[in-house]
């Protein structure tokens, strides 16, 4: 394995807060980028006040684990970008940076005089990435955006929920996570494009677009049939049996994603070779139309099996299956542990904490969790002296003027 990290040559100015933007800069930082998180001096990122909290940190104060999780590996400074001095300091940082990431409502940075058109004149190689609710253009661009709106207006809620039930938001902030992933992909593509063209560019990602893209073939089904796709619970509109099935002590997933797997399920698990030739089930359209009948047969077979027994039996025949795991089971799972999807680390005020691991496994330049999330403004002196060449006297005067 290389001693280098994949993005160690990139410096990122991180103006993001809450989730979609910080997820992006967290991933860049995990892969080695020098991420400088820039917060407002009073209060900082909103998520410093978000639960879950550790009720009493090492200083006897309540502190957010939410913030600690998604801001690890970053340096932290403060700047009041409404002051002319802070704007100039930011512009000087841009001269030495590769990437700027923000998730304000479109137009906010332009009003501050720090939009892409200004920054590209300062540094033509700068990559300016923004993730917002609805993107920087289009009729909805000036609307405020949150995850639940992305899920609602992107079509995910309309197809999620129990059969016959109400539209349902995914249990996590899926829109924000998708937006964060997409802006990360966009940034990395822009970095490569810069090696070709020599100049940076603007990257624009919206939560609504990200969710629409994640609904995969929903639009095609509607355009082809004229019928709105219904909510189907755990079923999948393209494949059957591909669902949750009750066992003696819980529920497992069986994913017979093609004809061969379906036939193996019928003959080697269900002892029902007749279901291979039954006209109702002979092809995928037939199985999709008769899912209730298939479910009844499968659950009758599994009723005397535990989840573990059923899963092991089905897997032994080469058919994809697995339990529906809650977070306590996931944390204890040996596969998850070996894949390092949760990392324990020491934090200067929280003590020992657990944060999410990086899902991208670069086998030669391994991403890692190296440093805890910054305290508000903890790296002001290092960054302002090291990158901007400021003196103690200058910093004292600027601090007195509430520039940072």
C-alpha cells in the first residue's frame, strides 16, 4: 500500500454546513485532501447544535456527535464573510486552493462578492462546487431546500411506503447523502478535466436532481404504461421474488433476481418444481403479477426456520438472501467490522467516540479517519499565518474587529 493518499495534493475551502456539503468534504478529507472548514465566528455550523449529543463531554458540557461524525479530518477556521477584511482573506486563500465547496442558497455567494465569476478571475484553476435544494438555475433555484423536500419533489416518497399506504420519507437523509455523493463525483470529474484543459469550472448539484436520478426506471415505467408506479413496500417493480419474507423469529430478504435463481429457489428450497412451469410464474411479468401467491408459498416454507437458519439454507444453494439488520446488529457484525465501517477515535473534548468509516475502499491509497472534527476556529492561527503570512499583531487587530 502506498504511503500517499489519493487526494493529498488538493486543498479544499469548505463553506458548507449541515449535511449534504459536509458529507462531500468529509469524503474528500477521508481520501487525503487538505480540507479547511470555514465557519461563522459565533456558533459555527448549525450541526454543532444537532443531536445526538454526548450529555457531558470532558469539559462537562453538552456536545454534538452529529458534528463530530461528518467533520472529522478537517481543519477549522472562522471568518465573518460580511466584513471586507474577511472577504479579502478568503480571496487570498482561494489563490492557494484547488476547490471551493458551498451549500448556500444560490446567489448568496454572489451577493457577498465571492461567487464563481469573481473567484475564477482570482484563480482560473479553482473548482467551485455547490450543492443546493434545486440547483443554481431553473424556476425553483431560489427556493430553500432540505432533504425531505428533495425526497418529496424528486419522486422518492411517492414510490416508498407500504402497499396502499402514505408516501414515506426514507429513514435517513437520503436526499442529502445523494447530493453529497454527487457533488463529490462532480468535483473529482472537474479535477480530472482541469488536467486536460488547465482551468477549473463550476459544479452544480441539486438534491431534487439527485433524488430523481436515484429513482432509476420509475419515469420509464410511467412513460411506457401511463400508470403511476404504486408503493409496494419491500417489493421491487422489476423483479420477483425480491422481497421480505417472514420466518419463525423475524424477517429475511430473498432476492431471486433472474430466472435461474427463481428456478433454484423453487426446486432446491421450496420443493415446488411445479412453480417453474406454472403459467402464473413462468416468466418475470407473471411473477410480478402474482407476488402474493409466491409469498404465501415461501413464508409457509420458512415458518419453522429462524432467520439465521433460513438465510444459511438459502445461501447454501447460491441464492441471495440476508436478514434485515438493525443498527445494533450491524455494529456487531464481523463483516462490517472487517470492512471498518465504524471507527473508534479519540476526541479532545468528547473522549472516545465512534464515527462512520469511509465506504470507498481504495486499495492502494487507503482513505482513513485521522483527526477529530475541529473545535470552532481551532486552526485560525495556523492557517492565517501559514497560508496568508499574517503576523500576531494583524491577527489581534482583525479579531478585535470580529473578522474571525
